[in-house]
């Protein structure tokens, strides 16, 4: 069975995809608070907060600074 990460040519490509995924999820969640996802999960402030935290973590990991 193929590993999901193997579908990407580089770690950076996978990371970019993950950031894009979380960004899209946040947009959907913020536009439908109180609704449900396509999997029947209720969109609550808590799920938005958790998604925002993970999105922030991914963005921080992607930032490279040369001091």
C-alpha cells in the first residue's frame, strides 16, 4: 500500500499541500459555523481553533530566516 507522502516529489511539495489543505478547511469552517462537514462533523468554535493552531504550526515550520 502506497504511503500518502510518497505521492509528492519533495517534502516541500507535501508541506505546501498541507498548508493549502488547512487553509481551505479554515475557509469552509468559517463560512459554515454551526453546520456540518461532508463527513457529518459539526463545525464548532473548538474545531476552528484546533484547525487554526495546526495551520499556524505548519506556517511557522515553513518560515526560514537567515539571521
